[in-house]
C-alpha cells in the first residue's frame, strides 16, 4: 500500500503553486477500498465517487465473471466501508450509469442505478434522495441500434448517467450562525442550477483510460453537500478528480484506487 506524495503529484500534473499548497491535505491510498482502515469510523462528511460500472465490457477482466449480481457484490464491501466512515447525516453521491450489452446473444439493459438505489437502502439503511440526471454534451449523435427505419426491433439509445444521492441517518445539525457554514454558501444562481434534477455538463476531455468525470461534477457536489474544512472521500478515485477539487475547495480529500494512475 502506498500513500502518494501529493506535492510530487501536483508538480507532475502541472497544478498551480496555489493548488499545490492546498493539495497537501489530500491522501491517496493505492489499495482496495473494501478495507479503509486508515480512515476513522464516522470521520468523513461527504463521499463523491464513480465506481466501475457493472457489466461494462471494459472492466470484465477486473471483475472476473460477467454476471450482474456477482459484479455488484464485489463492490459492496466498499459501500459497507463507506457507511462505516461516514458521519451521521453524511452524504454519498455515486455517479453511475446503466449498462447495455449482449450476453448469450441477448441484448439487454443492466439496471445499475436501480440495483444500487434499492440495495443501499435495504442492506445499509441509507436514505435515497432525489438523484441527478447527468446529460453529457456530445458532438456525436447517438448511434441508432436497430434495422434502419423499420419497427419493431430498435433499441432506445442511452444518453445520460445518474448521480445517485444517499444520506446516512438524519440531516446534519450545526450551531446557529456557524461561520464556516456561512462562509461555504453558494449563490442563488448556483443553487438554481445545481439543485435542479437535470445537469448538462460536457464529459471530461481525454479521460478514456481513467474513465474520469469532469471537475465540474465533484465541484458542484462538494459545494452542495460539505463545508470548508470537512473531509471528502473517493473510494474509486481513478485520477483523483474528487480529491483534487476537494483540496482546491479547502476540504480534506481522501482517495483510494487499486490502480495508481498518478504519474511516477
Ligand atoms: C470510473 S473510475 C473512477 C474515475 C474517477 N471518478 C476520476 O475522475 O478519475 C473507477 C475506478 O475504480 C477503481 N476501483 C475498482 N475497484 C476498486 C476497489 N475495490 N478499490 C479501489 N478502487 C477500485 C478502478 O481502478 C477505477 O480507476
């Protein structure tokens, strides 16, 4: 297990001096988040993450078996750990999409979003809140899957992902007029866009290897659901987008990934 030297990373990623200074707060663990013993129980205020989407072919070799429930069960150890480290009233935001593929000659939609929503409540007691529908702007029209212009065997194209939102227990409480809470406020314009159910945000550029989300996604979620000085965790960190943005926003970022995408 490695704890990466964040200052070295900041330098190699050409992050500005200002960010570099702030970035001292981030911790990256190059290991599986099914065991996050480095993180104290009840010490994380917000989790912003995006796991490998189950049944997406790209990840077959990591999962080992092409089976919907098997793949979700492999991730569940991480969700258990997330529940342990989260404070009472803490929030988990999970960016995930459904998967479509043919298995045994049968084209099918695998409902990752529904599975996770149902089981986070059933097994962890987390409260599902209204999710965000993230429409990624793309220059390419969606390819139609079917035979030309004739019914009935066409398939609807998938053009969005979800950001599922869960809360552990009751909403968090702060002392009246808490200065840090007020210092972390958003504007009315930001609130009107961020708390609407559909977000239109372009995907991250050049992110195919790491499957990164764009910084705008963790930026909004961190400002919506945490205050300055609090701790933000990403248990499936990829290129540590969440940790980098958390640092920039004056939060303590903690990242885990089995792959180290950080340049040596
Ligand atoms: C969709 S990517 C995350 C991308 C990230 N949001 C970003 O912006 O770069 C999912 C990541 O989960 C990691 N992963 C899968 N299983 C894991 C586990 N058990 N523990 C830690 N990381 C894991 C994969 O290596 C992959 O980098």
